[in-house]
């Protein structure tokens, strides 16, 4: 019994630690301001302005990554007839027009890329990007697309990367998909636009799911020689990626989910969504995310679906809890201390700290950090050194970040 209690306490703590994935109170106010319409939208705008003050200074510091939402903020102000100060109105309109120009260049490069990739095999699936902006957003120019993500078949990877240098791409020395081989899936276009090739929906191997059924359900993407995910798979990919990727700090993932559900509200297949969540072993992460959508943003998530996701979360094993916490640590861009303080007592916090600093061998393997038991000792030696170097890099970057915010700095 004594050993069962600490384990259960650890599981509860790991589950609570997943809250760092979710938007904060201020971020939720901003999201309501962006997404609500009519009287609700106007009230949300006033509520957000009361908290942040001047919109032109609200996107600094930790909120710097949210500047990509400014075109959507411009659209919300116009949609809800918000009276803005002239400098704020001009500023927001300028960001919207810049995104329009950037979007044109993005679509041109995307079109050239998918045409070349498709010519060497089967058409790729465009993940996020214009597969969302051009199909579910009311105004395609309001969604900032930071890069290109393409899902390609495993058998087509070699042919695809052989063509990329001809299109102006250069390989980037990192491997986000945690493959055991040395194939580089990260590239950058001569324009600076990043490209990620994927052979599965999620980086973490534990959540690979059934990729063959995803391909079977995919459908053509209008305007491109490519495919797109069906809405149910798209929502799963958007929400699942947010739980294990630092890109969640931009809050675009929440806007993507909102417009997906708004556009496909009548025909959305919730049964398929839950089945795919189960096969991808994402019930634990998605139960909290979808409940946040329903309660904080009033998204149309059926109560019975929340119950089924909660049941999947309760059935998640110990390794699944540990993997979810590791993903949250990456996704939150937070210090480990923030997760550790989620523990209810010092004993639980110590156990949690030990798990985060020295994860179990099963967790390491299911995260895809090592391939084979023979590499585990080297991983455990390397992990604290990598964490220390990351902390030093953040500390070294802090003075520069301060300098860039000083008046007159560029």
C-alpha cells in the first residue's frame, strides 16, 4: 500500500503538470477577443484591454511569440466594429497587409515544393499552414504560416529530399522526428522559410498511431497539388502537437482548433476523433485540452466526448503519464521548476524532479530519445549536461533580449 500511494500521487501530479500546456488567464482573454463576435466579441475586447492596456505594447517579453496573431486581431476589431485609436488601427492594418504579402510568397513556394515532391512519388499531405488558412479561416490572410510541414510516405522520403536542393532548400542539422537513421527531415528555403518533412503525425514515437488510415482518409487540398487531413485528423494533429511542441506559445493552435470546429461543426465525426485519440494514446493530453476548449472558450465539444476522453486519461499507464509530462515540459517552454512546483508536497515534488531529470528507461525509449538499451547509459550522462547548457544559453540570451527592448534599439 505504501508503494502504491506515492505512485498514485505521482500520477496525479504528472496529470496536473499538464496544465502548463493550456493558455494562461491573460492569453484566454486575448483568444476570446480574437475569436468571439458581436456583443461577446466587444465585451472580450474591453476585458482584454483592461488587463493589458495599450495593444501596441502588449506583445512584448513572454508574449512576443504571439505577434503572429495581430492580423487576426485586426480582423476581430473590424468584425466587431471596435473603435480604435488611429495609431493602433494603422498598426494593426499594416500587420494585416504584410501578412497578405507574405502569404502570397508562402503559397508560391509551397506550390513549387508540393509539385516537385508529388512528382517523385504520391502527393504529400500539407499539415496546418494553408490547409487550414485556405479552408476553415474566414479570411485566409489572418493566419500566419511560419513554415511548411508536409506528411510524406516513408517510401517517398529519399526521393523527396533528393529534389529539395534544386528548389533552393538547404538541410538543417536537426531531426525533430526522432528517426533512428540519419535522414534529415528539416530544411530551410533560400527565402528563410522552414520546411519539415514528416512520416507520421507526431514526433514522439509513442503517439505514432495508425498512419495508413490517415492516408486513406486524406482528401485533395484546393488550389494545390497536394492533400489535406480530414477535419477529425486535423483537430487531433493540431491539439496533439501543441502538447509536445514549443509552437504552442504562439496560440495559433487554439485558433486553428476554433475555426476547424466552427467550419465543420455539423459534420465533425467525434466518434472517429475519439478512436484516433485512443490508437494514438493521446487521451491523457487531449482530455485537458478539449475540456479547456469547452469551458474557457465555449467551443462545441459534446459532454459525452469529454467523458470518453477522461476515461482514456484514467486508463493511461505510468509511462504514458511520464511521457505526457515530458511533452508538456517541451511544449510550455517553461523551466522544470514550474512543473516540479505542481507537486502537492515535498515528497511528491522530489519524486517528480527525479523523474523529470532522470526519466525512466521506458519513458526515454517511448519519447524516441534513444534507440536500443545500449545507448541508455550515454543518454543519462548526457542529459544533465544538455540541460545545464540550455540554462546557460537562456541566461546568456537574457541581456541581449533586454537590449532589444530598449528605446532606439533595433
